[in-house]
C-alpha cells in the first residue's frame, strides 16, 4: 500500500481523532499503528515491530532536540526557583499597561528571535508567560502568537535554519542558486506575511472569534492553567530565591548568543566560511544543544556562588525541568514516528502526492495555487515543513524548468507558503507542539483555537497564488491577498465585539 491513496489515511485518522477526542497521545498511537498495519499488509506482530523501528530511527535522529528541550526545561525551572521570574513579572506588570501591550511585546519578541523556530517557541514562552499570566491572557492566545511568529518569521529570514533547509532542497545539478532563489520568495510568501498582519490586527483590536473568542472569554472570568502544567508550576514557585531581573535576562541573553555562536561554529565559520555560508550549512539541532549547555553552565556559575538558589534546590530543577517538558517530548516522539511511517521508506505519502502534482502539470497557470494547496495538505498530514520542501521543490523544478525562472520563483514561494500553512494548522507539527509547550497550553486547545484563523489566511493566500499564476507577477497576488484580508478584517471589526481588551 506504499505510494497509494492509503498513505493519506494514517495522518488524517490521527488528526480527526485528536480533534474529536482531545486526546493527542492515543490519537497519534492509533494513527501510527494503522500506518504500520498498512505497510505490513495486516501482519499485527510485524506492524508492532515496524512501529517501534521507525520510532527508534526518528527519535535517534532527533535526540539533540530532546536534549535541548530538557536543558531548556532545567533553565526555566532554575530561573523560576531563583525568584527572577517573579521579579521580572512584577517589574513588567508595573510598566506594561495591560493585555494589549503584553501581547504586542510577545509578538515583537517572536519576530526578533528569527534564528530557529524551536528556539523561538520556547524562548518567547519562557520570557513572556509570566507577564501574560499576570494580565490573565488566555494561554491559547499566547500559543497562537508564538506559533504565528515562529515558522512564518523563520521562513522569511535569510539568516535562519529554515533558509538553509530551503537551499538544500534544490536538486543537484539544477544550476540554481538556492540562497538567491530563497531571497526572491520572501516578499511573495503570502501565508507568512498575511499571518503576521492578521495576528497584529487581533492583538490590537481584541476581536477574537470562534473557538479563540470562547477561550478568551472563559479566561477573563476564570484564568485556566492546563492540567498537565498545573503541578509543575506550583513546584516551580514553592521556593523563591532572591533573584533579580538580571538573573533572568542574563541567562536568556547568553542562551541566544550561544545558540547563534553554535550555528556559526557547526556551520564552519572557523574553517574559513563566511557568516552567510556558515548559517546555511549549520547543524541547527547540534547548535541548540551547544548553546543551551553553555547557558546552563553560565546559569550555574551565576546562581550558585551568590547563593541565589541552594545547591540542593538547583539539583531539584533537573527533575522539574524534565517533568515540564515531558508532554512536549512525548508528543514530538510520536509525531516524528508518524512522519517516519509516511516517509519514502514506508508508505511514501510524498511520492503519492508527487504523482498527483505531475499528473496536473499541464495546468500551467494554476500551478502556484496547486503547489500551495498540495504543500498545505502535505505539511498538515505529515507535520513537517522541511519534509514538504524536500518533496515538492524538486518536483517544481522538474515541472516548470529553470528556463521559466519567474514561474519557478512563484511556485517555490507557493510551496514554502503552503508548507508553513499546513505546519501551522497540523496538530502533529513539531512547531505547533512546541508553541503549546512554550505557552504551557493544552495542545489540542491550541490547535482548535487557531485553526479558524489559519483557514482564513489559507483562503486569502490561495486566491493570491491563483492571481500570481495568471499574471506571472508575485506582487499582484500579494495585493489581492491584502485586499481579501483587509475585507475580512473590516467584516470582523464590524461584526465581532472586542473580547477582554483593557486598553484604549
């Protein structure tokens, strides 16, 4: 059943079950096992072995990300135990006027940290959650803002791990400059641009609707902390040291600088490569581990000699940090396994989708729109943007050819835009999972509340890419996308009352 329509079934089953039952772990397990059954043609024992073989392979490849999560969890626990988080929250609450300011600052921080989406999600959540909690901002809305400024920002940043992933997706021998092609897609990446504009509209007006509106209203009456994070938070705040704001800001600053240094180091800056080449060739997961460990050592040297926290209390943070990251780690491991089951070694969902695209290659004027929809579906079903790039960009090059460079730029932009859109909507996307972890929001609550927003931007972007195809001008599609989004925002402003906005 490899490379057939049946390859679509496991991820779709997982997503439907997760949205209906609100139980993401069981939904992922059922979806993974169904995929293994398809691959082994119904042999149950072989399916079990296949499932765990895929898990072993995928988790092994991503172990650096898991180590980074644990170290970051330890850092967060130690900072909270030191009292620095509480001091920062008190300081910020005296200077930030209310919810709108807190959310705007969250969005600004998300835009500034553009190096890597994993790092973005967790760092923004760590820094801003104490402030947004002070003003009783719904964590689902914080998670949406984190998610809307993670992948959408990274996919438009020339200096990021995502730029390197796009460049590496070009087929060998194509003669194309991957970095130059990526730069030309930035101003016509409709989903990323429109998402950030819409996010800022929601933050400023407070006109949340659908599931997000309901979540914001509930939190304005009674602030809700997800059950899986409630015990951890009480343990974090059980003992407060004498930490100051600097005891929070310095470790975060060192973490950011160390991770950037790690990217340059693993990319070969000290082997003679330029800064741009080093970022393009870096190993982002190793860089994050290197940077987080340097920050961990710095934090220990900052706290222990000054007795900001005692040595036993510091050691307790190891267990607390790991415990806090368990939900994210478990979901990530299962999500990676799902992506493995539908990879080219097993059910080959990408191959099936590739055949569909090639079969419709004659629809030349519609190609940007087609690539956008296909990329959205593939990223949604597999939970991976980078995998979507790797599958569809070579197909775009083969279908369009390097001679029609303008058409190729439009279609690659559509692939990148659609990949981010599907990744943003998918409950099994690692970025979506980490946005939930960063905001410490129940994962399915985050997925269900942001889905209507994502679908609205997907619609505007799809129409924009159809216009791109007919005009062969990316800016025409961008203009149409803005017009549609502007009309939608005007309608929302007229019909939806502001929800829980405390600033004029």
